C-alpha cells in the first residue's frame, strides 16, 4: 500500500510522550514490507507540486509587499504566510541530511536553513530567545532550524547548565514565542527525529571510518551516549510542555532515513496545500505590458 501525505499525520506526538514505546525503525503509515525502491518513488512523487507551492508562497509575499508598500508609503504590513520547520534529535539523527535531501526540492531564494550551535558570548548576554528571534520567518519564507531554542531546555536541563526554575520559565517563554509567530501567520512544524542508540553508534563509527566524515565527530558524542535516557526524558518533558495545535510536535522514527525524509516532506506538503495558494495577481495590466514589448 502506498505511503500517502495524510499518513504522516500519524506521527503527531501522543501526549504524554513515551519515547521508549516508539520503535525508531518503524515506518508508521507504510503498510507492508518496506521497499527502498517504492519508498524512493514516494519521496519524489510530489516534488513538482512542492516546487510550485513554494514559488506561489514566495510570489504572494513579493506581490503583497509591493502592494502594501505602495498603498502605505512604504510602511505596509505583508500578509503572506510563512513556514517554520524545527528539526531536533540526538546527534546523527539526520537533521543536516534532512535539509540537504528532503528540502533540496525548494528554490534557495525562498528557503532559509539556520543551524544553531552553542551560543557565543554576545548571545549568552541576552535572553535565550534573542538569537532565535533574529531568524524568525519573514513572509514567503520556509525557514528550517537545525537545532533551535529547544536546546535551551534539553542540553541545559541534562547538563544542569540552568536551574530547574529557569528551565521551567523557558517552557512558558517558548510557548509564548511560538504563539506570537502563529499569530503573525507563521505555520510551525516541530519534528523530533527519533533514532535508536544502536543506529547512532553505527553512524558514529561510520564517521570515524571515513576520512571525509571525521570532522563531524566529537569525542563528547561518546560521553553523551551515557546520558541517553536523560536526554530522552528531557525530550519527553519538552514535547509535553510545548505541544499545541498551532505549534505541533511530530515524532518521526528515523533509523530509516529515507522514510523520515519522506515523512517530513509530506508534512510540509500538507501545510503548503492547506494555505490555499495560487498564482497572485501581478498588480499590472498584462495586455498593456505585452503591447509595450511588441512596439
């Protein structure tokens, strides 16, 4: 049976979250023996539609900005929508590969991938959301966070880098921040790429074996494996505390990378379809412009 875009909705987090009950090698929505060939066909099935929808989203933002600015002397408010895709997961869960593969279908001018590492000195001098707000989606954009503000309630919780009271405050701040984005017309999709310890071990060994991948390896990755259960619990709490209808969490089994990439593609497709996009009126008389060119 085919894996359909609507089947990806089965991955919506079921609260309270119990990650141990979710098999990272499972493929929810895909019925029957998993075939790489069939799954690859599904992965590419809607590429043209995705390209068209993204271009329509971007076009609406361009036209809306031009129309609003003309009507208000340059002080207009762009009413086009935007998408924020947040990718979280343990090391080697496939966040970077998701961007390189699943999202390569999109035009770069409307796609904005952002990778968040450890905060530097200036960022640490501000509230934890300060560096995140700078990259909030603008109208017409699809913004992808490779790690995000959730690191501040995950690693900082596990490593006791912030007090329990501060972590508690941050859950509320995150909910408020995402509510603000939704009110501004941003569609939010939050994805946890769920892998097994064995899968991570294989991925880390692969990095060590390949000279072109060793730069990705950090000895601290091995130390963090000893805290696997602590990180899983931190994810469960964060998802429970911040899931909402306007900023939903999806837990995507990711030991099968092609399945995970297809599922995330389907989630994006469904959100773009729900926007009811079309080609915007350009705001000028097409016939007049054609006559001008024919002269």
